[in-house]
């Protein structure tokens, strides 16, 4: 049951991320000058995500990033 809940949350996150990507692309194609602002939003998001993974990992002594084979992500 726990794994199904994790899968559900990850699927939901991917759905939201896809929509954010689509809206970002649409916004920039409509107004190229907005690319710096949109890029900043993505930098902030990715920084917060990475920081959250690192912070929660430190607090729980679990290195989530060590579970991921980055060479397999492509």
C-alpha cells in the first residue's frame, strides 16, 4: 500500500510538472522576453526541490540521491 501511495504522488507530481512545462513553453513562445523570468521560476523550483531532498536526507540520515542511478536517467 505504501508503494502505491508513493507511485500516486509521483504520477501526480509528473502531471503538474508537465503542465508547468507546457505553460512555460507557451508563455515564452508568446513573449520571448519572459524567458528570463520563467527560467528564474524553474531555477527557484529546482533549487527548492534539491534543497528539500538534501535537507530531509540530512535530518533522516537517508541519502535519497544515492538510490538513483543518474546514468540510467535519459
